[in-house]
C-alpha cells in the first residue's frame, strides 16, 4: 500500500510562488522607482520616454499570457516556470549594458513576457492545483511577494546602484535570478497527485484535476463570447493599472511633495512592508467572505486611498495615503486569479487565464501611459490620482456584474 508523503513540498511551493511574485514586482513595477532615474542620469534619457517604453513592454508582454497559457494547459507549469525565470535572469544581466532606448524597451518586453509566464499563468496554476479549496487564503500569502518587492528590492537596488554601478548591479541580480530558474526545475511539481499527495493536504474531499493534455470546455471563442470574461478582465485590469501606475511613481510623487529621495525610498519600503501584512488580510477576506465581496471592499479602499493622495497637503495625511496604498499592493495579485478560479473553476484556470490574463495585461500595460498623460496634463502625480480614482470606480461597477459561471466540483 502506497504511503502518503509529507505535504512539506506543497507548503514549499507557497514560498516559491512568493519568489515568483517578488521578481515579477521587482522587474515590471517597483524597480522603476530607482532604475529609471539611474538610466536617465547615465545616458541622459528622458524619464517620460522610459515610461513609454515600459508601456510598450507591458503591451507586447501580453504574448506571454497567450503563449504560456497554452503551454501550461498542455504541458504543465513546471517547464514554463523554469525556462521563463532563466530567460528573465539573462535579460536582467544584460539590462545594465543597454546602449540605447530600443534595447531598454527590448529588456522590458522580456521582463513582461516572462513574468506573465512564470507568475501570472504558471505559478498561479500550481497554487490552484495544490490548494483548490483554500486558493484565496494561499494566494493572499503568495502575493506578499509584490509588496515585498517594493519593500526590499527598491532599497537593495538603490544601494547596489550607489556602490556597484549600473552594469554590475544588474549583472549580480540577474545571476541570482538564473540560479532560481535552474532550482525551480527540480523544485516545482504541477500537481500533488504526481507525488502521491492530495490537494489541500487531504483536508477537503479531493477535487478532480484535469488530466494533463485534456482539452478544456472553455475554448478561446467561448471565453471571448462570455460576458464574465470581459467583466473580470476589464475590472481587474483597471485595478492592476491603478496599482502599477501609482506604485511605480510613488517615490517621484513623494519627491514632488518635498521629501528627499532617500526618505521617499524609505517611505515606500515602509508602505510596502504594511502591504505584506495587507496581502495576507486580503487573502483572509477572500477565503472567509468570497472573492467578489473582498474585491468590492478592495475597490472602496482604493477610492479612499486615491482621494487622500490627491488631496494630501500636510506630511501626516500624505504618509497615511502612501501607507494605505502599500496595504493594497498584494491584494490585486491575489483577487484576480482567485476570481478566475471562482468563475470558471480551479481545473479550468490555465485555460481561462489565456484570455482573461491577456486582456488584463493589455489594460494593465496602459498604466505608465496614464501616469505619463496625467503628468503632462497636470504637471504632478497628485492630480493624476483623480484619474486613478475614477478608473477604480469603473472597476467596482464591473465587479458588481460578475457572476460565477461554474461551481467547483
């Protein structure tokens, strides 16, 4: 009789997913707080132009969702995670050596394409397979990697740039990422069943996992024709947009309000540290009250946050707004994949995310364009917060229209 193995591997995959979210946040959002200024200083490049290149990188990065969504559905998440992380690491190593803006844009494309592969699609699929009944709670833990990137990566990169310089800094960081990719090949397992375990550590009745290679009932045509696909995609795409837009420019926002650069970086780190706890809380709300209600509360929280950031005058209320922003960082990374699983079923996540993640990525990629437009129109990011508030209200309305189309077996 086959013995049931320890579930330690499953819990270790939670930590692995945290790392996936960490490097995603580091190279698609948080790092821009310091590296855009570094590249601008080293090469004389215009910051607004760099933000435009980041937008292009995000839009082209959508290809990662389409390509890797199909690969994960057919071959499993493990090879996608390993290969994408390694490729990302190589791009990071080369990033510090880019001679022109075109090469900068190419690196941003690679960061976004691979992140959609190793994190948005593959890592979330692994968590869905291992913890189908506790996905909200577990995703609340794994998405701590997003605020952790703002909390830890930004000061680390800032310190490295100040000591090792632009080229060596990214060379060192890229090498670490490559090692993580290699380790991931031996670490990750697609499902608990393939190592003799039950989902959720056997705490709940086993959920039927879709056999690898089986065709999903949710074809791309069927998904595109379903209203929930658009409600989910546009709502969470907008929430990602406002999150990435404000977080990527928080340091600049604080500097515009008279804070020194190093103090601004420290404040972002403190806010992000609050976000680590916030990510867990959003996961608990998801687990206890359902993804839809948790998402509604999340939107209301953001409306208040952006109102404070837009109106803030004194340093105290300003700090409150930034901390509230930080508390939201991990929430969107948790709630979006959880809603896909809620609406279409855990076993259909990889198939459904091919379309949903693609649309979300397109909307999300416009974040830097929105911030650049706001800066051009108003001359500061405080007034731009009103635009972000309006987009959050639109997201709230769309979330109210979402209804699950398939209950988990």
